[in-house]
C-alpha cells in the first residue's frame, strides 16, 4: 500500500531525528556504549520504516538543500542544518543505506563520524576508509575528487557559481550510477531525475554559462565528464523544441545514462593512446548493448532510456553500431543524444588525439547530416550554438583574442564574445562585445579564425 504524503513526512522527520540523536550520543559516549547502540537501533528502525519495501535509501546534499531518495526537503534542510553541515564538514555529501544493514553497522558508521577531516584524509578519503573498516550497509561518497574548475569561488558571479554546482552534482549522480551498476545494485533513478531537473533550471536561466561548463574535462575521468556534457548539450537542443518539462527530464536522464554500458569496459581501453586491437574494439563497441541491458534491469527507469543507450551510435543511415537488423526509426531522443555525443567527443582531448576546436566539430557534424546525424536536429543545434559555439577561442581581425560567450541566432558567424587579450597579445581586463553590432554602418571586429586554447595557454572555463 502506497504511503500518504503525511505518512512520508512523519517517517522522514522520525528518520532525521533518530540520525541526529544517534550522532549526538556517539559524541558523548564511546563506541559500543549501550546508549549509542540503543540510539543506533532506533535509527535502524526509522530507516527501515522510511524505506518501505525498497532495498535502498539515498540521502544527498545538493546546492545547500537536502534530498531523500530524490525528493527535496526544504523544511528539513533548515531544521537539521547542524546535522547536515556536520556531515559536509567531514566531506560527506552522499549517503546510501541498504535495507539489510544492522544496528551494529550503524554503530560502526557513527564511530567513523567521530574522526576529523585530517584523519579521514590520512586514510585516503571515505571510500578507502569504509573498505578498510569493513563497514556494511552504508555507502559514502562513491565518487572521485573533482577538477578544480568545478569548484565555485566567492569571486565568481551567481550564474557561474550555480552552473558549477549543477555540473558537480550531475557528475556525482553519474558516478553514483556507475558505482551502483558495478556493484549490482539498483540505481537511484529518482536522484538522477532530480539532478536533471536541477540542470534544466540552469539551462533555462543561464544557457551560455552552463554550455561553457562543458569545457571542464579530464582525460582520466573522461566517461563521467562526457555523460554530463552530453546531457547538457541534449537539454540545450531540446529546450528549443518546446518539449514539456517531463519529456525534457526524460531526455536528460537518458542522455546522462547513455554510456552506462562502459562500466564493463576497462579504463585502460577507454584511455588507450594507440589503436585498439580487434578484441578491444569489440569490447568498446559492445557498450550500447551492454548499457541497454543494464538499464532494462532498473525498475524505476522509463524504457526510452534503454532505447537511447542502444541507439546512440547507430547513425541515421544505420551504418554505425551495433550492426543489427534494426528496421525501426531511431527514437527522437536518440537523434538528439547522438549529436551531443559526437560534438562532445570531437571537442574533448583524448589520449590518442587533441580536441578539435568547436567550430571544426560543427563543420564535421554538418557534413554528416542525413547520414551520421539527423538533419532537422542539426539545424536546431546550429541555430542555438552558431558556427562558433560558446567556448570557442577566436582571433579577431584586430589581432585580439576572444572567447565566444553567446550565439546570435540571426547572425551565426557573429557571436557575442569576451575579449581576453589585446592586439599585442597581452592579457587585458576582459570585456564583452557583440560582433553583430555595427558602428557607423560597419562592423568593428570580425572573426578571422578559431584558435586551439592549448597553443596559447588559455583555460576556457576561467571565462565562465
């Protein structure tokens, strides 16, 4: 029988109250003390009541808000802020509880919470610490450290800070999904969808800034960054197709999970600098089918996500992979994700090649209309992104260097840019200009060519 909203609220309050009480008592009494174990027992009972018939319960702290199984808890975020911020101070922003955990497991977890941040760092972080102690039933922060470019600073404007937080949170959800899959656990689909809805809000408010975030990359964690970037570009395209919010969220979830099949591909193959062997290529090319299998086993996931995982490398002419007898037309979401997938892959540094500039990637995609990618969806993408997409580094006819910050739909070759170096190639106080604006009937500046940021030592994300 499904719980009423009042029942869920009562159980949530009981759960957090029991957690806070147990944590408080573990600070006063030593590990294993009867008072601590009594509190752990009450916490265990509250956890199981909140889980109902499900196997897992997930707590996440996102953008200063507490989420329980993907549900935002605004009142509890304030009421239990001391509990939450105490966890955050220890580097914990994500907790997953297994239904089979015991009061002893929770008692062991409470003992670990008495460590300070320096002790946790000495152990290598939470993941190795939990492994070392043999803690069962509780999973903490199963994701790696993030790139410095993902961290917000006080000097950034509000749009940049929120965009980085959205990107970081999306990275966390992808890493959680891969960890769940690797461990044979059920994904927290509600959390993934909540993250996507968070991203949707950022896309609608700060389209250019969040698009600029896709230039945050790391070769070692390429798959995770790629999944987030594909979700962002997919949402950007779809946001101009007048899709309903629920449909947009489903597309975003499908895009974020499109490469989940790579969980079975060794990282040394994904990051291999040379050509793949036949066996390595076979393993790599199996990831769409493997991803579809993984997603089929997620009870709370819409089956459209399964299609997207299967189809995103097939190409419009069906000459991609997997090469199977597939008579159905590619799903519209697969067509969007395919464009986003190719664009991000082309504009990313890989172990075996340097990234293409965004305008060159756009040229390649445009050349593949009707064969590799859907022509209609490409038209939408070009209208949004322009010929010089956001994040492209360009040289102007004034010898100045600039970063594209926004497209001009009515003037695809004349975007808005931020000038970062003067005509003598010296760093200058950045300022924004619109290349489509005229002075006395003529343009002040025109793009001559795109520039590889590596060659002039420019970090694109520093300008968003």
